[in-house]
C-alpha cells in the first residue's frame, strides 16, 4: 500500500508533463504557472489556514527555509517546465527529468561529502549518455554543430532546481511543521512570487481550450501528487521514493503518445532505457568506488 504513494505521484506528474506541452500555445507559461497555484491555494485555504495560524510560532522559525523551498520547487522548477514546453516534446521533458536523482547524487558527493559509489559513477555516465541521445534526437554529433535546443536546456535547469529542492527538503527537517502545512505555505510563496510577473505579462485568459489544463495542474499536480510525494518520502525515505521517478520517461511517453499523439522514435526508447538503467545502477549498486577499484585490482 505504501508504494502507491510514490507511484501515483509520478503517474500524475507524468500526466502534468503532457499538460505542460498542451498548454504551449493555449495559455501563456506565466499565466498557467500563476493560476494553478491560485486555484490550489483557494481550495485548501479553508481547511489549512486555521491550523497554520495556530502553528505560526513554529512556522516563523522556518520562514526563510520555506521561502527558498517554495521558490525552488514551485516557481523555478515549474516555470522552466512551462517555458520549455514551447520548444521541446513532452517525452523529451520526461526523460530529462529522470536525471534528477543523479543530480542529487552529484550535489551530495561534490558539496556534502557523500561517498561516491561504483553504481553512482557508472550509472551517471550511462544516464548522461542516454539524455544526450534523446536531446540530440539520436545524433549526438549534431550537438557540436547545433547545440542543445532551449527547451531541453530549460528542462535541465528545472532538473537542477528540483534536485536542490529535494536535498534542502531533506536537510531542513521541520518536525513542528506538518507536511500539509508545509505544502500549503510553499503554495502561498509560489502564488505571491509569481504575481508581479503575471500582472506584467500578456494574458490569454481562461477559455474552453485551456481551463481543464489549469484545473489539472492546480488540483492533481499541485495538491494531490505533491501530498502523495511528501507522504512517500516520510514513509519510505527520499532515496527509495526517488527510484519511482525512473518511471517518468515511460509513463510520459505513453501518455504523450495516447493523448498528444507524439511519435515514439527508437532513440527515445534507447535513450530512456539507458537513463533508467543508469539511475537504477546508482541507486542499487552501493559499493564505494574506492573499494570496487581495490577489489578489481586484487582480482587482476
């Protein structure tokens, strides 16, 4: 039963990746990015605001951390995805997001002193090769001539923001702030952080072609999936939960194919499989790299 939390969260977010792609042209990126949080805040405020007010003393001590988490996870990450959707496919977006666990690993090893494992080293190289295959559309050499398209570059930035968010969420433990209250406060941060950009940007407005995209993003992706993910992290831990993120490329590709009629090229399957395998190696092969080298040396 506990595995349903991360599985359903990833399924909903995979659907939201396709929603982001469908939103391109139907509604401005800043517009859907702001309206989704307005909708989410309006829906949960009657239930959560009284508890947040009663817990205001505990919350005040974490105000700066909550602000950073809201900006990273709810503003930078989501906004990059909406802008990226105008330049790349939903399938590309899903596969690139699978790099998030490896970015977490890189930050932990490079900045936080975590021991690099053999699986982490080999898996990182394999996953990176898979993403290169995808963003080059099966022709890696073309990147030397053409570079990376801006949509894929924005998704890499989104991936970095989400990785930083997960690391900080784990390190900044807030035992006196329940998960629902923490989620609500991050939503409020996201709403107010994007308000100036929303007011200053041109608007399409809600209509028959985009209202359901805002509704899905503001309810399923913003409230339901995020609560399920936070519950999964609490029950399973971040490292076990993040493994379910490996399903993102497959689920996104299947949803995009069925809903958005995106064509599934062979390089997508190969690159996606390489990325998933790389992440699995990093998660499951825990032998420290130095020890693996010593064992290989003795065997030789």
